[in-house]
C-alpha cells in the first residue's frame, strides 16, 4: 500500500465531497426542471419524505 501525504488526503477528501455535492445538486436540479417544472420545496419533500402523498407524482 502506498502511503500518501496528509495534504494529498485532504485534497482527495475535499474533491470527493465537492463531487458528491455537485451530483446531489444535479439530481435535485434534474427533478426540479424535468418534463414539468416542480418547485424546489416539493422536490425536497419528495426526496426526504417518501410517505408524502405527492411523492408518487414526482
């Protein structure tokens, strides 16, 4: 196993975190803009509260 410097690990972790954040934003944006525009509040409700009655429509 190759040992990496602490600074390289920090850069890797920061890049991975930024990439995951961009991916989450792209998914939320795709849901919001899709074939029929959906308000951001409804997108978040559908993602984090799947038992909501309108979640099946998103």
